[in-house]
C-alpha cells in the first residue's frame, strides 16, 4: 500500500486541473480505506472481472505473445530474466507500448 500511496502522491503533483482521474482495477491496495487520496485525484474503479478494460492486461498479453509463449523454462531465474529482458525491449518501443495501452474511451473529449 505504501507504493500505491507514493504513486498517488507523485501523480497528484503532475496533474492539471482538467486531468485528475486515475483508472484503477479493484486490487485491495487501491481500495484500502487507509489510502489518502488527494483532492485533485478522482479514482475511477474498473468494474469487477473486466480485464479487457485494463490497459495493463493488454501489455501483459503482448509480452506473452511477443517473447514468452511456447517456452519451457528450467529455473525461476530463467523466467524472471526473460520477463525483464522482454519488458526492457518493450519500453524501448514507445509507440508500440502506447498503442497497446491506448483506449478511445479514455481520451474522448480531450484536446489532442
């Protein structure tokens, strides 16, 4: 929960008055009552059991299809190593990452 609080606090210092929503799934650390949400952030909780609405799910799916599919790993460290390598390559492809995570409904009405 401390990491989420750190994220929310940091985000609140970077948001304009018009851009204040934070899209969250329903993980326990996002909905904990002890979380202090600043007034300039409005948490928007996704409906339960709706992974198709969560952009991170598409990033994970892309990573699986791109590099992590049809492999047999010998050790846990092999899995973690390839996941880290795949993530590093993906974050270097900014346009690809943006297209995977973009949602039309999330940008409707915003000035481009």
